[in-house]
C-alpha cells in the first residue's frame, strides 16, 4: 500500500463502494435487531432507538476502517499533477 501526503480525496468508485458496504452493514444490523424484538408498536420504537445508536457506533468503526485503506485515494494527487504541468507549460512559454 502506498502512503502519501497527496492522498486526500476519495475517488467516485471508492465512495460508491463505501456507501454500498455501509448499507450492507446497516441493513444487516436492522434485520438482526428486528428479529430480537417483538412485533408491537413499542417494539418498533425500540428497534428505531436501538438502530440509531447501533448504526452510529458501527458507522464510526466502518469509517475508521476505510480511513486505513489507501485504495482509490488519488484525486488530490492527480489534481496536483495537472496543476504542476499547467504551470510548467506556462513557464516554458515565458522562457521562449
């Protein structure tokens, strides 16, 4: 894995994969919680309450995991290269 100070933004593909992977985790959490609670209005309230807390905690760990995965973090580096090349071309025009 490459570590660089230029890796700052996620690529669209990375963002989509993060969203999909989080949705799978969140949906599985809701399913398991629903199985554990009785089918009543009080149960629906309990599911909603537990779901919010559980998903907040799980999402935190999910984000921390993805923070350590460097795949797909390249946008800032590409933008920097593009800017550098543009500036270099301008300097060459000035020198001529």
